[in-house]
């Protein structure tokens, strides 16, 4: 009898975000992601940090620099620092990143600028990431 | 009679599809790669690149004084898809030296900054215009020492 009485009560709480944060941080995170307007950036972040064990990750949406509508997620610069890059030439590192992000690349992401360093290289660098070159119109102009 | 007409229509549609949605084959691209030591697939032409990344590659190659073949993927969709498939690389520009895929804008820029590009060009028998610059630089350093 008690359980039946509490169900409508609980269902109201389920709509509150604080419900998720209190009972499950992961669900809270998912709830926020659902409401996010940067789904591709989120997906890139998740994949790179998990699949490449990135110790440092910077994802810069550079779509605003290009001939695309506002709010687009088409051009990205990613800075990935991971032990997995040790001993690998640049092209292999870039191929690894491309592989992790192949779904995004075949669904909307049109340009990907990659900075792929090992933790040692990152520590000894000035950590300054240059912005990508300016757009020159692209197709159609 | 009807089945014959239907078959011919099928063949016609198949031909239409392959002509308009085909991508360049591996052989066609290898033919392009054989024509010059350095081949660049870019957006636009070297005199007028249509993309900042392609432009960066053009400028770097210009600084090294490298003669190269350039192919505009914006003019040919089958080439645009074909080259991505061929090198298993999702973006343009793409730079090939001696038929081997070197990389895109990021890699070429980094190689240029680190001096690796001069080496790579030397391996292909191309003398970079910056080689003398680099040599002069190290000669001056030795003099000052």
C-alpha cells in the first residue's frame, strides 16, 4: 500500500535535475548532455578522453571562423595529450585521433585540426595553441 | 518485350548512378600521383586557395620553392571522395611526396617548423629553397662561436 501511494510523488521528482545529481551523478551528467546544444563537442570530449586516455584535452569549436551558420559544429581544433602517442610519428598520432572520431567526421565534422603531444612534449612546450588559418570562403563563394 | 525494356532501364539507371555518384578509383588516383614527385589535393588552386588550411600548405610549399601538381577537389566531387578513401584520411588538403601520403595542413606545418619537411623533400630528390637558409643559419652560428 505504501509503495503505491509514493509513486506519483516520486514521478514529480524525476523531472527535477537535482533528483539526478543527488541520486546519480552519472544520470545528472547525461541529463545535462541531453539538454546540451553542443552534442558533437561532448561526444568528441568523451571519446578522446576515454579511448586515448587523454591527460589533457582541449576542444575548440572553430566553426565561427568559417562560412557556416552560427552554432554549427563543423570545424574543430583538438589538443590531445596522451601517453599513447609515445614513439609514434605525427601521421600515426593523427590517424589514431581520426579513427576515434570517425563517426563525427562522417557526420557533420568537416575539418579537424589536431595537436597531438605526449605528456613530456606538452610539459616542455609553451602550451600555446595557435588558432587555425582564416577561412577563404570555401565552396560557393 | 516488357522485361527487355525494364532491363534496359535498369542498366541506364545503374549507368547514371555510377557516372554521377562514383568516386575516383585507386588506379585513377595512382595515375595522378605518378605524374609528379609532390602532389597536393586542395580546395581551390594555388593562385586562389578556397580554404585557410589549403592556403597554409600552398604557402609552405612556396617558401620551399617546391614544384608540385595541385588538384582542386571542389571542382570534382568524385575526386574529393576518392582521395579521402584512397588515403583513409577524412580531410583536405592532402599532400603526397613520391606517392606517399605525408599528411594534411597540421602535419605539413609542423614538419616545416621542425625542419623535417626539408629532409623529406631531400629524400625525394628535391632541394628545398630553405635548405641554403638553414645551412647559412648554422654556418653563422658556428662563426659567432
